[in-house]
C-alpha cells in the first residue's frame, strides 16, 4: 500500500481547499514580515504549485505527473476554483504550459552569519489571496469528495498513488456540526485506488505562532489545547509509512510513528512543511 511511484502512466492528484473566510484577514508574521493569513496561504500555495511544476520538468518538457485542484470556500456556501480560467482541475503540464503569472515579493533569506535579509524577487502568482464571509467547510469538503471520487473512478488511475486532499483553515465550519464534519471527512478517506485510500490532511493555521501547536501528532500526543483539535484529529488520515522519514525530520528524531495528517495552531512554517511532506515526499520516475 502507498508504494506506487508517480509516473506519466501512474499520476496522482492534489486537491487543495483554502479557507477564504473573513477571519483570514487576520495578520501573522511570515518570512520576516506581517501579512494576512490569506496572503501567507496564497504565497505558500503558489510556491507549492511552482515546486510541483519544477519536479515534473524533464528534458522533454513538463510531464503529467500530477492533476491539481485548488478551491476556496467563503461567503454563503460559496466554493469555487482559484485555478486559471476557473478550471476545476488541471494537469501540472497544463498549469505550466502558459505564461506563469509573476509578481515581486519580499522574501526572507538567512545569511551565513545567522542574520536575515529581505530581498525582492519575482515569484509565481497563480493564486490570489481572498478573505470574506463565513466558513462553508462542509460544502468544500463535499466538492472535494466529488472531484476525488471521479478521479479514483477513472480506470486510468486504478493503480495510481491515491489523491491527497489538503484542507487549510483558521477556524471552524459554519455550515455543519461536528458529526457532519466527521462524516464527510470519512467519506473522503474511504475513497481509494488499488494503492491505498485517499489521504485527507487538515491544517489549522495559527493567528499567533507562540500558541501551543499540534503537528503530525501521534496517538500519545492527545493532550489537545481544545475540543476542535480533537475533532480535526478524528477527521484526518493516518499517514502512510512512506512519509515517516520526512515527518520525523520535521518533528525531530525522537518522534515515532504512526502519525496523523493534521495540525492545530500550525505556524506558517509548519504549513509549508505539511504541504511539502504531503505533496513532494512520494517518488517520481
């Protein structure tokens, strides 16, 4: 299980759900400067998409290793795509085929002496920051279920590494109760290919990085800071062994599996680590 390498004939899929509710306007410290959580998540997502395109680049061009979906949810049960032209899902080759939208952004670099420096560099800008309204998380997860179910049902993907769904939020759902949230998450995790079940990773980002964080927790790390962290734990997937080494590197060598694919009060740096581990740790050929 979870052993299939990613190739053009055995591609995988990444489905990102991004909370675009009004609370995402709250500021955090990210890469040495203050910005809204929405801006930080957009920057991280753009970086992830660019990294996926780079990892799929070979001498003959960008190979179709991944299918990608990026949805935002906000307002009154609004869920819609943030990809170019509103496409619900693109292959990584399609994403990279056109001219990559760019903007200039201050990026923090660590100098050899340990100090930091800010440099203005061009960065990809597929995804724009959005923050308004409520948090219709159930609607977003239900939409992700439909996308993942159709992808898994395609005979061409029968033996592929299963899709990974990332749900990035800073709050609780406003369109369902806890039981309904658990049910839709269980439906997503029940989808499968021959190589394993769909992975659902829930990431709760923090308004203040000094707060206690739960990050790829084990069963022993069950002293959650509040009730909702426990809800997210129950909603999220156990992480396959293929990710253990990368998770231990992020958590520390003393961390022992099994790990759960969730975080609560994750800092921006932990958000980056979770997206990198969940999207880049699988071997491509």
